[in-house]
């Protein structure tokens, strides 16, 4: 078996041990995914209006809202900024 295969099996074993509560000596990365639909609806915008206002491709927005994809860390941060200061974000985007 290749080194990659061995490393992969070892990692899977560690993940199972962590899931069973047998170890806490692991690195866990948690990405908090914002509720995209709730952010958009709170702003009273349609998907198309939200997409246009904040420069997010409509297909990407729909995929996030339907749970087919999740925003990555950068997009999640951007969405949290929109939720916290929607006018400021919109103004900053339209300054250019």
C-alpha cells in the first residue's frame, strides 16, 4: 500500500476514535455556515436582487440556499458581513 493510502487509513481510524469519544487529541476545524436564505429574506430581497446587490452568482446563491453546496470560509465571512452591515457592504461594492 502506498504512503498516501496508509496515511488515509490512519486518519480514518483517528476520526472514528474521535467520533466514539475515545480521544480528544485531534485537530478539528469547524466552519460555521451562515443561513443564506435567512440573511436574504431578512433584507427583503429576492434571490435575483440579492445576487445583483452583492455580486454573488445567482446559481451559487441558489445552490447554497438549497443545501447542494456550502459557502467556503471566505464566502461565509462575506455573508456575515452582509448580515451585519448590509448597507455598508453594498456601498463599498458600488464605490468602484
